């Protein structure tokens, strides 16, 4: 059987071994699906199934990949897995991703997000064979001073809460590891970091996130309570940053001089909408006649949340020619429709997810985006 050629990402993932940490999570499950569609052989490392329901379980992804149920805080185990798999590409997503949880479990958050990332870098240092690596952190890695313009990759790292601090620290660890061990020209490991945030899309059931909270409530014919209706977020569909990660790894593969760099992936400025606007638009996918029946506003804010955080993505545009694919209207439909189909129609959700990925690729192709050529 001949090699299946597709135009996406230069067809570099076909037949390649790709290791994804945190692959049982929301973003990790979508990335797994997309790479399977691109013909990659997937290896996953996750310590558990993080939510119930779980996209990973609902799509039966364990049957389609090689899965290791291990904790990235186990340094020796991570080293053994990387030596065993001999990956061509690594996407490191494993993290404690919930801001509210960082208040109740600060040490767990720091040990996972900082030491876990350190263990991945250490295993790669000792592995020392050709490999292209994308370390994913978060837009929360920046020291958020609530200004109205987007943060650039050169802006200060930091954070007022433990989650943000842990992501800033992971970036600092990356930089010192890169400069100490991976910078030499003959180093076979090429690695970069990627920063994105406020991702929505079907299959997310994490706690204290606005879209999963809505879907849990609406699927039971209940209204959802929202804390900060006027909070503005630059919403983006999960496939947007994933297209960035995949394109970044492709460009790193073709242009190794990108090694050591960091890139932001976020939506265009006009995609910033309030929480209230997002809910009202999503409620229409659930056939609410009056959006006001879908939610109630409560003043119960249990922890510090940033009011505004935007990314400047000019670097990704300049070096990668990366741009977002979906307009706001399509983003809403991709997200709302996935959950509606899941809760109402009992469809094969793996097939439905692949269809959304194909539709996303088609829209990107129609727009002539760089990774589709």
C-alpha cells in the first residue's frame, strides 16, 4: 500500500512516531485525533483520565494508540518511555490546567507544571537523538498587568496566582535547559515553546470552565451560574492553537534554527467577547428561544481571575505565516454543535470529531493558509 499523501503540514507526520504527554485531556485528545487523521503513530503519557465524561474515553482513543498511564513527575519512568518509544516528535501538554485547583492544591500544581516539564527536558537531554519538540505552556505565563494590548513573547513572565506562576516558571526552566544543553549547533534535539489560552470546543468537561459548566447544566435542562459576565476573553476553538503547534513543529523540522524560540497562538482582536455574549450565542445551538433562560449571574467570585489577557501573535504570523482559521460564528457552531450531538444524538463521536477536523482543514484550505499548501 503506497504512502497516503496529504497537503497538510507538508505531510511530515505520516508514519512518524509522535509522543503526546497529557493526551487524555481535552487538548491532548483533539491533538491525538488530528495526528491520527494525518497518519501518525501516537504514543501517549498521562497519569489518569482527568474528567468524567472524558473525550479520550468517549472516542475510544486508547484502542487507537499506544498508551502509558504514568506521571510526568516520575523522572526515571519518563526517561524509560522516551528511550523505548524513540519519538520523532514530542508535544508536551501534560499539566495541572485548572486555575481554581491551583488555590486548593498549590504544591501539586507546581510539581506537575514545573518539575514535570523539567523531567521531560531532562529525559530529552539524556536521549540525545533527533527529535522535534513543542513544549506547550499557557498565555498565563505572562505577568498580567491588565493592559489592553497583546503580550509579546519578549514580555515579562510571572503571575499573581500559583497556576500562572507555575507556567512562567516552566518557561524559565525551558530557557535555562535550552541554553545549558540544547543550544549547541550539533544537538539533535530541536525544541520550542508555544503559548495559547481560552480554548473552547467540544469534549471539554473540566471543572470551573465556562463552556463545560454550560453543557453540564443545559444537558440537564438547568440554567448555568456565571461569576463574571463582563469578563472579556479572546476565545478560540481548540483546533486553532493545535494548528499552530503542528505548524510550528513542521517549521522546526524544516528550519532547525527556530530551536529555542517561543511562539504565541491566539485569535484576532475582534474575537474578544464577554462571557455573557459567548453564553448567549452558544445557547442558540441548544435551541433556547430566550438566552436569558440559559444562565443566571452570581457575584460569587472565589478566586482571582484576570479581567483581560490578550496575546500578540505577530511573531507566528511573521515566521510561520500562521493565522487563525475560524470566524467567531463558526467557532460557536463547532463548539455548541459538538456537545449537542453528543448529548442528544448518540453519534459515533470519533467519526464526528474527525469530520470537524476535516471541515476545519477545508476552511483553512479555502483561505489559502500556509499549512494547507
